[in-house]
């Protein structure tokens, strides 16, 4: 079982961005079995009410973050869950580069600051 520091949950507004992040993570060496996409509308995993928390906890996400993740999911957010022992910063960078609006459990992401650091306008 992963520790909370080894499992990141990224929230995306567009499925295509989350899917591209998942591809980048796999290309960076994260095992496919350690990358999960949760999205509404039948792509690729649709969850009924109350199921998201249990699924996230089974992936190693702490309960408080899992409840936050379910709220994001219910609002239409696409969740990308990544088990990343020893590679949390690299995972976080990939999620940010592909458009994640928040990443937990580490912290909410100051997206505007990240974009400024990358030379982009917020």
C-alpha cells in the first residue's frame, strides 16, 4: 500500500489534458498499473454516488483527500491518480505541465505561479 506522499491526485478540466498527462507519466517510467483516470460520462471509469471515495482510498489516497477528490469529480473534474514512490516532484511537474488545476495530497497548486515560472501568462 502506498503512503499518502506517494500518491498524487491531479484535477483536470479537459479529458484530453488528463489523458496526455497519463501518457507522459508512462513515458517517464511510471507503470501503467500506477496511473488511473476517473472521469464522468463513461470515459474511462464512471462512478456512482459514494463510490469515488472508496476507489481513491483503495488507490492509497487518504480519506480527507479522497472526499475532496469526490467533490471535484462530482463537479465534472477529471481525476488522474498516480502512485509515484520516490518521484512525486516529477509527477507533479508533469501534471502541472499538462494543465492540472490542483494536485493533492501535497498541496493545492498555485497554477498562476507555475505558469509564470514557465514563462506563460496566467
